[in-house]
C-alpha cells in the first residue's frame, strides 16, 4: 500500500501505517497522525508587525514485539522516508529491553462511540485582516487607559487541528478542533518604574470570544494598578490566589496523582488514596466531554473511552490518573487519561480540569484578612513533587483589614502543598478560561518572604 494522497484523511494515513508495520514484522502497532493549520498576526503601536501561517502533518508509530516496544515519528510522509521509518521501528523493537507493562489498551476499554463535543468551529477561516482588526481594537483600548505609556504588543490567532488514532487492537477514531484567541500586553509608568500586565481571550469558537475593547481595557487597567509596588516584611499570613494563578495549585495536585509518579513512588500523595487531601467540601473534576472545552476530546490517547471523573469528592482523593501502562503497573484499570504526541508512548494527563466553585464571594473571602497577600502573578517552578514543598516568586497586592491596599512585588510565597490543600477555601467565581481552572482561592498560614 502506498502513502495516501494529500486528499485522503488522517484516519487513512494512520490505518496505512498500522497495516504496513504489521506486514514488516510487528506483532501489534498503533499510529497517530496529527495535522494542523494556524494563522496568526502581531500588532504593536498601531502597526501590523507580522503575519504567520503554518500547515503540517506529523505521524507517530509505535510497534510491539512481545513485551518490547519502539516509537518513531516523522513529518516527512513521502514514500522514500516512510518505508525506512517503518522498518527502523520494527528493528528497534526487536532489540529494545522488555517492558512488562507495555502494550495496546485492552479491547474492553476501547471507545466504540463518542459524543459530539462541538469543539470544531465550522465558520470560515478568518482573514489576516480580520485578525489584525481584533488585535488593533484591543491594543487601542488598552492604550486609551490613563497611565498606560507603551505597548508590548497585541496578537490574534486561529488554528485547526486534526487527530487520528488507529490500533491493530481494533480501534479507529478521529476528531478535529479549532481555537480562536487574542491577547494584549501593555506597560504603565515611566523609566525604571514601569509595570507590565496583559489580558486575553481564548475559545474553541470565534463567536464565544470576549469583546476586544473590554479585554484591552482590562489589560491597561491591570498594568496601571501595579504601579509603585512596595516591599513587605517576611511574615506568615493568609494568601489569596487570583484565578489567573489559582489553577496552578490544581495543576500541582494533578501532577501528584499522575500514575507515572505513583508507580515510581515519587509523589507526596502516594499513600493517600481514599483519604482527605483537601478540606471538606472541596471537589475537583476532570471532564473531557465538556462542550466546547479548550481541552475536550472524545477518547483518550489510546482510544480508551473517557468520561467526566471526580478526582476529589468532599475533600477525599478518589482516583489516580492512569493510562494503560501505569494502570497495569499498579494492578488497576486505566482511567482513560492517556495523552500523547507523535514522539513516544502515551502518558497520563488531564483534560478540562477544574476545582468546583465555593459558596463565598471574593469580597467575603478577603473580608476577614487583617494582613495578607493577593497574588496575581507567580514566577519560577519551585515545587518538589516528592515532598510537596512549595516556594515561588510572586507579585500582587497587599491586603489590609479585608481590603486591597497597594501593589507589592519581589516577594516569595512558601508552604507545603499537603498543608495548603487542607487549609484552602475557594470562592464562587469559577470561570473556564484555561485548560485547568479554579476560582479565587484563599490559603491559610503560608509564609511570605520579603524585605
């Protein structure tokens, strides 16, 4: 069988790769094909800076011989490259070390049908001129805010991606999704006292994007609010995480319950299944079937059926995040969380991950704080997944007597994730703006290191 023509689908290409791998000596095989088209513009100080467009297809092939596996990938779909690539994958598998956990997903776990998630915008692709107009509108609104003195630039983009997966174990599926987004970043102040901030909007469907003027205005207002930051003394106080950064805490939790970390014994939560990990009343959910969700997908990276899954219920840890290999290693069943690219085997990952909203308003959440920190930006990745120790650079606003008082910068916030999770209170302002989302969160008893 020859390489499919350009008019044939990603599913055709994946099926061809599996068929040829089996004929070359693989006992089992799976192929993933990714195709993508993107268009983006950059705009700064009233002028178009550049326009970029890209199109491409990537292929990934994983083959199995006994308990050995090998993976290869390529962006070259010509016959001259494809034949040797398949032969090389089989030859690599023959000499690879045994992996007792590798293999295709069990047929009983495979998705046989899946819902329409409405993640592909069928409206025509926007023109560069239309994208530039959005970026220009956002930047103009930001520059019009009193106190804004310069622009880091604005941009708008559109993209479409297609995914196909075929396995010799009986799975064949494909889906496509689109994304539309724009952003604006501006500076306020003069000289060495300048401050920067940004705002953005990103959706699956262009019609769901926020108003460009509103996004630009918020970018300008946020930059101005940060002017003249102060230092604070080192002390232990409550810390409030803005939704721009609160999702990071949920992300650290997800990393700690990844099957890879649990199987290696490198997670501080490895012995906490079925135990309270968060405060009572807290719920965290992963939902791959969220309509128009930024990370929605109809099946996982191994063709396994996926579903909405509570990870934390009333504060209690209910599951690990598992793909087929980590599930086998732990003597469990896959949870449908396999994710993959073209360059290697799958690994566990989340989709639309979020902490459910609490009952308090943001004002009520802050009201009882005599001295505290409201964090809007975090710097660095000082998180130890083995111990849960947490230390990151931060900036934001100081809280006095239940009110935002003044901007602060050049500080570090520290604690331990185990303690932070148990002393955490969410507000009721959950919005779905990222792949991982959380409302405003208050954490008690953390350390602020300042002057």
